[in-house]
C-alpha cells in the first residue's frame, strides 16, 4: 500500500467523477494511462509559482502571513481589502499533513487560517493524520476567527489502522477544543471509488459495492458511537465524501451528509459551460437521488474549481479549455455568487497550491489554489458577494 498516494485526490481518482457504467471500462483504461504519465512528471519539480500578491504580507511580525499589530497575538492580523467571504466553503489541507512526512506546524496553519477566514466561514479537512485537526482548531482559537471545520477521517479500504489512528486524533482534538467549531466529521474520502477500482470497477450499488459499503458503514457507526460515548453538548453530524458518480446508497443512508467531487475540468467542459455543468451534474447525480432516500442526507459539492497551470504540456488543457488563471477567474465569476444564490453548499477547491501533489502526481494536480504556495493571492479578483 502506498500510503501518501492514497492520501491525495490522484489524477486517476479525480478523473473519474463522470462515470456512466457503460463508459466505465474506457474511463479506467484512460485513467491507468494517466497514472503512468504521472510518474514521469515527478522530474518536473522546478515549476515556480508566479506571484502577484495584494495586501500586506510577509511582514516581519508574521513572515509569510498577514501583518499582525501584535507579533505575539495571531488575532491581531491585518485584513486584506481584496478578500471577501464570497465562498460558501473552502477545501483545505495544511502543508505537511501526510504520513510519513508530517512537517506541518502551528505557525503555518495560523497564517493559512488568517487568510482563509477572510474568504469563507467553513473549511473541510480530508484526514486527521499529523495532528491536523488539533492544529486547525488551535489556529482558529488563537486567531479568534469564526471558522467552522468539517474534520476528516481518511479511511483506507484494505487496512483498519488508518481509521483507528485518525479516530483517536479526532477524539483528542474534540476533548481539547470542544465542539463549537466542528461542523461535522467526514468518514471516508473517495472510499467507494477506490474500493470499486481495487475490485474491478463497476456499479457502486452492485453486490460488490455493497460489500465495500458495509466496511465504510462500520466506520461511520463506530464514529457515531465514539461521539455518543463522549456525551458532547451538541450532536456532530457524520458524513462521507466521494467522487460525484460513486456514491453507494447504503452509505448515504448511514450518514447525515454527503460531499461529492464535481469537477468540470475532469469532465472536459469548456470554461464557459463549467459553472452550469457543475450545477446540473450535482443536482441530477447527487441532490435528487439523496432526496429520495429515507434519511434525505444533506449534499454538498466536496470539491469544485479550475486549475491554473499544468506541470506538463499534455495536461495544459482538458481538451476544451486551458488550465489558466484567466479561466479560474471565469469559473469564479460564473460559479461562486450564483451557487450562493442557488443555495448550493460547495467547497471551493482549494485554498492554495500544493507542492507535494505536484511532486507526486504532476500535471494539474498541484495547481488548484486560489493562493499560490507562498500564500500570495493569485492574479484573481475575489467577488464581493457574501456567501450565506
Ligand atoms: C497537536 O496540536 C496541538 C495544538 O497545537 C498541541 O497542543 C498538541 O500537543 C499536538 N499533539 C501532538 C501529538 O503533536
Ligand atoms: C474501519 O474500516 C476499515 C477499512 O475498511 C476496516 O478494516 C475496519 O474494521 C473498520 N473499523 C471499524 C471499527 O469499523
Ligand atoms: C443557478 O440556478 C440557475 C437556475 O436553475 C441555473 O441556470 C444556474 O446554472 C445555477 N448556477 C449555479 C452556479 O449553480
Ligand atoms: C477529456 O480530454 C482528454 C484530453 O484531451 C481526453 O484524453 C479524454 O478522453 C477526454 N475525456 C472525456 C471524459 O471526454
């Protein structure tokens, strides 16, 4: 098992968000080809992020983050007039949160939270390794920001250890920080997608799919039991995230919410069609089916966005439109305020570029950030609508 690889939304995984059963074999064949290409692009590590920052950053009081009037008090950070709480939610992974290379630290997470809290009121994490739940909750405490966090437990289908390890870390974080800033616990990310691919693909609602689902549901039930045993002052919702077309209904019946990756880039839409496509896919594939289940789980878009570059020429476009900052701006302008008005709960993908993903997967994988890897805002304009 290659642990770090299983942590990232690999190209293979994100790719397969659109998947009619009929198209499945073809898609898997393509995805495997893409996976091979990824290894080669590991050589291509020296792509540097173009920076065009606005606002005051990198001051001596808080190097690499917003200026602080009191260097010892992270809550005294200066806000940037170019940032607005336009996003319903943001997908976030603190740098250095993948085993075995934990390198995250509170100072850096505080800088991230100082910026993120200026563009949204909600974030989601993907996993709990490397103490990231506690780090994020501590950063929220020290910055005195109002962020709500969906914690994550990244479950591996073939191994019981990652679930238990992360469960303990989540439990400790709740014991230390309480429930005020916790909006949910997401158990499993792309679990069904990975389980199905490992077991020959096919319909996630087939008999094989239901076998995988029963493993995941055991984790969901166990997490609920842990929360019940803790006798907390509020009920924390327990959910699951997966690629948009890969939800199993029994899993959805076991959770309070589902989060679906819906990526117009990987569906090869043009940038002009991207926002409407995302809305339509999400309603048809996720919202409507979930509304027909007895428990009616709340559905969110777990990831949507647009990459700003590729580390190799082969992925510079999706066949219809380019990976570019201009196109990210178009997607922001056509999706964000409309989705807010339409009542869609979405996690914009993502806070900042992630070097480890570029190193590991190449292509566009590392280049989805609103911010560059050095926390400077990309050359984009954040809309001034305020998300609900
Ligand atoms: C996890 O992070 C919190 C907050 O920074 C810290 O208090 C705690 O000691 C950390 N635990 C470990 C095991 O690093
Ligand atoms: C959690 O899921 C893993 C992976 O499917 C499984 O091996 C393990 O038994 C589950 N643990 C619990 C407590 O449900
Ligand atoms: C918002 O809803 C309208 C009307 O249903 C739809 O045409 C549009 O595509 C939606 N946009 C987004 C981004 O949700
Ligand atoms: C998307 O475009 C890529 C690159 O041009 C192509 O290889 C792939 O077949 C297309 N996929 C779909 C789902 O249309």
